[in-house]
């Protein structure tokens, strides 16, 4: 029998969500393990975030769906565990536990489960070794009931099928499911299968694309922000993607697979469904896989939500990812510079007044004749901070052992950096290149340094905001 789960949300204000490595504006559970974001759906003013969750431990296992809602993608309200493991299984300790999936708004009550209203929230999930299944909610996601006709796609022991992402495809008036599969248990055949349905319960296989692993997502994005120019993007579990065409049944790639994040802690990307048309954004979040939270009551955090778009440069097309504008609700002290000539070295560190463990930095730099420049993030007198270094001669950006090519535009570079207690996210050239990292800095490391070496570096514009906590009134 499922046991009730109580969140400890009555802790004293100064203690609650204030541990050494507790994210202050990224989502993390109050306690225990979390990984993949699941069931992302916007409904009646709320962004729903479900996630892989172990209610009994800070390590992976015993998968449930944890649940939180937000009105602004920044302040999250914890709700009780939404989905519990199913009955049955084959003796495997994880059999019928609740693996990853998605959620949609059933506006026509296709499941026939709600009286007096046509809308129902429907979650699609993998019941491990027990098939693809459905749960539904008739009370804005506060309680969930398993569909009596489960599984809607039976388990096949020769096929590692999981992580269903479901969405509505308007041109054919069909529901579409993209599902990770490993056909015939052959690694060479693992990829994404596409299914269609009229009623959310009967699914017809249409096509398969090899070369993908886990947590697929398929979204349509504007190109260069033009309403009449769009392409489809198929995401892999690690956030890598293809750009191409989609006709409701088959995805046709038009590019090679590209990386969307070059950091060490980024996985299981998913986008929210049912975003209102008057908003129009495609908003994505991911799990910061591999992050370390020593001696914390929780284990895991999400990336900060980002808006996606497509841009072109010559014949190339690529994904752009930038933090959602709602980050502004946390702005506190503001520091700004324009037309400033940076003196080489760190003796003239213009960021010396910034004293915070949570920062949003946004700036554009004219490289002039400088050899290299960068930032020391969460810097301290005893323990040095994390270096973000741009090498002009090599045209590379380096951080925490990862080096990637990054070319300036018109001899200028832009940086947007989000710093939290356990993470750094770097968005370069307006989000064309992104790096996500976990960090573990001492509590006293609250400084930031801007340094340069060699010749002249000009700050066209630089804005640094210290950020308030999303979890406490300050």
C-alpha cells in the first residue's frame, strides 16, 4: 500500500532551503534523490514539473514521480508525490516503478473520465518492465489515478522501450508519441520510434530513427524568430539534436547531430507542453546529471528553465538557448558598466563590489587586442574560484576541464552566466554555445573577478545582478 509523503515545508525561514550546496533559484527536492524532469505541462496558470524521485533515499532507485508547480518558473510549490509504482512485475526490484514520461491536456476528455468539464491532465510514463502507461488527473494535477486499460503499449522483453513524449500534431489531427526503443535488444537499432493515436490509448507505430538514447523530445521552433519559417528539432537524452522536417509520422533530418550543451552536467532535456499561444515560447529544462551534493539531505537539481529558438548563419542552422526572462523577479543589487577599458591583470577588478553566491551576469565585450580574458566565479581568499577563460588567439572557451571552440562576431563576444550555490551555467554569443556545470564552493567564496591579459579589452555593456533566494523572503 502506498504511504503518504509529507514535505517538511514548515522549517524556520533562515534554515529552510539554506544548506551549503542548496540551489537558491534552481529547482531541487526538499529531500532525497531526483533525476529526469517528467510530465512538463502548463495548465491554468501553473507550470507543472514532475521528476524522477526516490522518496526513501538520496540514491537512485524506487522511482516515483515527484511533483511541484510554479506560476513563474522560479518560485516552486512542492506537492505530494504524484505517481507511485504499479503492481505486478517479474521479480526485478525496480519492476513497475515509475520511469520517465510526459503530460498533456486532454481538452476533449478522450479518456471519458471527467464529468462537467472536458479537460483532463493525462500523464504518459514508462512502468519499468511493465509497459507504457497512463495516469490522469481531474483536479489540476493534485491527485492522480491510473488508467484501467494500462498498459497502452505492452512490455516487450526484447525491446528496452521507455520515456514517452506525447504531443498534438495539428496538420493531421493526431496525437504523436516519440518513444526511446532498442529494437531486438540491438544497440545499433536503438533510437526513437514515432507513433500516432486518435484517442490517446491506441497507438500505431509509424517510423523509427536510430542513433538516439533515452528521453526523446520533438518540438517545432521558429527560425530567426520568423512566424512563417519553422523547423522541427529532435532531441536526444544528452540534449544533442537534429534539425529537420516532420510530417506527423516521419522525421527527416536536414543536419548532422549537434550538441546543445558542452558542460559536464546536463541530461534528460524536456520541454513544457500547452504553453499559451500568446506566450509562444518553447521552454526547456534538464537534470544536472553528475552534480555532487555532499552531506546534503537531497541529491539532485534541475537546470534553470530556458527559452529555445533556431538561428541561421550562412547555410548553417543551430539551436539557441537562453534563460527565461522570469529570472528578473529575483534581481537584487545591480552593478553596471558601459564603454569601460579593462586594465590587464586583476588589480583593477571592477567586480570587487559583487559579494554573492547567486549572480546573473550579462555582458558584451569588444576583444580589441586582448590575448585572453575571463572570470573567476565564486572566488575566495583561501580557495580560488572556478575559472571561465576565453583564449582569443585560439578562439576557445574553457571551464572546469572542458574547452570548446567559440568564434567572436565582429570581434565581439557576449556572455550570460548564471551562478548558484551548486552550479554555473554559461551562455555565450546570445545562447549559441552553452556549458552547464556543477560546483562545490565554500560558503565564504562570494566574490567574482573579471581579468584580462595582453592588450586592450573594452566592455561595451556589462550588468551584474546579485540574486535573492527563490525559497525565502529576504
